[in-house]
C-alpha cells in the first residue's frame, strides 16, 4: 500500500512470504525485534549486547538444550529477570497476520482462485493471499511476486501464453478486489524482461509470435487504484492537471508491429538503456502519490536513487499521477 514514509527507509529490509504460516511467523520476528531493542529504565539499549554475549557462551551441548526449549523459555534464558517486563508488552496475535482468518479476503482468494493461481506459478495463490493480508492491513508496505514462464520464447502453443496472461489478470484482479474490499489504495507495477521481441509473422490468431528478450528494453504497466476516487464514488481523477492533453498520454513507447519488437520513443530518458531508469520513473510516480510539489518529488528521486533522469520539461509525460486524497 502506498506509504512513502516507511518505504524510503533502507532499514526496512524484505522477507520471503510463501504462505500464511510465513506471515504468522512475522509476529515472532516482531517480538524478537522488541527484545533486540529492549531498553532499561535509563533508556540504554541492552538487548543486542545480551544476545551476543549469550550466543558466545553457548557450548554445543548447551545449544542443543536451548533449541529444545519453548520460545518463552528461550527468551527467559537470554533476558533473565527482564523477561517478565518484556512479556507484559503488547503482543501481536499471529492470527491477525493470517489471510486465511480474514473472511473478506478468503471470499476473493477462494480455493478455486488459489488453485488457478498455483497452476501458473508454484504456490502463487497461497503467497498472494498471505501478501494481500499483510498489505491491506498495513503490516507490510510493499510486496514482490516473481511469476515464472512468461517469456514465451517461440512457444508454438498459443494456449500457453494466453493461459498465463489470463492467470496474471486474475492475480491483479484479486489484488484490486482485496484493496477495494478494505477501502485501501494500492499501486501495482508489472514488468517483464522477456516477451518483447517477436517474429514478423503473427500467429494464426494474429497474436505476436514471441521469440526472445530485448536485451535492453522491457514491457511494463503501472496500475494505481484508490477506492475513494472510483467512478462510483466520483472522487475525481488520479491524474495531474493537463496530463491527458499530452501527446500519447499515459504511455511511453509501444510495440512496433512492422519491426516485430517493443520500441522506445526517442527522448532523453529512453535513450539511456539502463533498468535503473525505469525503476526511477516508477519511484517518481510512487512518490507523486505522497507529495504534491513537483520539485519535492524530483528531489526525493535524487536522494533515494542517487540521480534523477526526468527533465523538468517532461515531468507530466513520465509522472502523470497526483497525491492521493
């Protein structure tokens, strides 16, 4: 869910979530973090020193005994008399992180939908439900999903790419439905390094016959959904003023049928063949959902990524979105 305040901090490192059990395990990680940063009455953080000292003292036999203890026994062994203090702190219930315990989400990620998603990438449906729960309830600021087999390199079976594209659409639709159910905004970025070069001959149904990766370009699409600005709520456009008056608004480059490849417009940005530039444009749009001022957005792109390839004169072309309400 868009939240630039936390997502700009490099201290918020990623973790792998494959299932509801992985999500539930984050509750234990949170308690461990509480121990690591545990302060005494004078505000001195002693948890780290205690942990390192405890580990250094462990013999192999002691380590074996320690591994057989319950979580509370392990914490008590490390913390000593401070464990009682820590145990009285607010504890996060693992069920609060479990998408399977959320009726609104299980209605969207039904058993049938999870099976459909798992059929295109191993365990995709289970991880999608787990990630959706963490995102819509604010326990995670961002999630990444890697879908396999979408390059379509010379696959003669037209049904394969069509089936995978339908599966991807179901995944995106399920995520949008989850955020709609919770009344939360979301930004979804889809990109591929493959499926962007085809032969000049189309398949029997006129779809491109994909042949390989570009090597320097990718195909991508960026969604932003805000339930407060849906057509039903008449909340207004998500685009900045005058965006739709631009030449080819909301699209940069495109598929060139005559050449059988994805093309790029000849601009200051697209002439730079680096994936970091695409990431910077996505970052700028993400920040635009948080900040009104163009110069502030450009400055933050520079601060976060180390450079800013977007010319001020072309800001609206590459950054159409405006701050969320």
